[in-house]
C-alpha cells in the first residue's frame, strides 16, 4: 500500500465539497478554495488519518467517528470457527480471477507509460474476499478508504464524494459496498470520475441476499441493473458471483431465524443444507444469473456509455426474449 505521506506528495486529494485541492499543513487538512466551508473549518483527523468528508451531505457523523477514535478494529469478526464458515461461504472464485485480469491489464498499460498502476479500493477498511493479491502486489500503488478508520486505509471518506482528483487512479475495486450506500448511482459516477480514461473497475454486489448490514443496508442489483449502473464502461466480464444454490442456502437460514428468532438455530439449518451451495456448479449459468446470490462487473471506462434503448440487449439470463 502507498503511504499517506506519499499520497500527499502526489497531490491527489480533492475537497469532497468543491473539488479544489486539499492542503495538508502542520497536521491540519483544509480546502485550498478560500470561499469553501472547509477552508476555514479543517477536516477532522481520526487516529492520525484525515476524514475528508462533507459531513453536511453524508450519513457519516463526526461525533461517531470521534467516538471510535483509538479503537481501530477490523470489522466483520468471524462468528463461527473457520472450517464451518468455509463450509457455508465457500471460496470466492470470481474475485481472484477478476482482480488478476485487472492487474494484468493495468500492469500492461503502466509498463507502456513507464509508471506504477494506482488502484483505489472503495470501502477497503476490511480486505475483501478474494482480493488479497491486490494488497500483496509490490508493484501497485494501492489506495484504500472507508467510512471508518482501519489499519488498511489511508483516509476516511464517503463514496458519494470521493476526495480524489478527476482521473487520478487507474483501477477501482468496489466490492460489497454498493448495497450499503444511499445513492449507488452517485458512487458509480464518482468511480467514473476518479478513473483515468480506459481505467478499469471491478464491482461486486449482492443480488438475492437478505439484509446483512442492518440499518445501513439499502439496495440490491440484478446483473442487468449492475450493468446499467456502470453504463459508462465497456464490459470485459460480468455475471453471477454465486448462484441460486447459495441464495437458497442463505434464504433457509434467514427463514429459520425469522421462525425461531435464534441465530444458532439459523446456523444449524444452514450447516445441514451446506451442500446446496455446491449445486451452483450444476446450474445453467443463464438461469443462475436470474437467481444469483451476488453479481459482478469488470469493465474499462469509455467515453461512449450504453444508451437507454440498448440496455435490454445486454440481458444474460434465462428468460426468453420479447
Ligand atoms: Zn472545498
């Protein structure tokens, strides 16, 4: 990962309110535009990291951020022993392939331009499933932010107003984030903005999944819905992350939970039906897309977005045309 100091030296930070550059002087972070609110009111610093957030237009709350100061933790603690968790969740087979493809493309572009690829992880406070190689690649400048402080972020930010300059990164990874933001289309526009021309995005998001982030869980996407969200990108690959068997397994667990109000009972039911997940490999991929547990999109930024009249032609599922 690139250090915060190196990021400051590269002058990539932009004010989340007005887009002007952000100045870092004597431990204070301010907008360089004298007319901006954040010129006189510096951005807060939480555990040594700037919170570059326009708090008037964010669900993020400066008081809550301050309350967690010093309690830097990796979220999503495991509730089950690892072997049982592996039985239920399996291995993410899509993300490692998509990330490998992204790295291959960006390394090739970077070699031609004689520089290192710069990749941004939106919602990168926890290292996502199957994207570990991004973090271990010594030839990538990796930038990560999230709505909370963690050892693997350089700053705190809100995806609705990414505090980076236009065209400042070569790749963006946004995994298990778009369902948990209020306005995913705004976040997708921001990703498009911070990517350079021909930059690469990898997005993965839940489709047939129950609420899993409580009060901060807002939206689900079909495969076609995710394609429309990233209409300003040329498709490299897209489809289901996990199929209908995985979706059914989680549905049974949530059904048992609703019936008994018991998380342990829900877990026992899921463990009894863990084999459903393995049925995914026998499903027709077209029908699996219509009932997938999650969907993904890998694409390159383009100046020619898909038109409204053309989006239906994209459909990859099993329903007959017409
Ligand atoms: Zn500003």
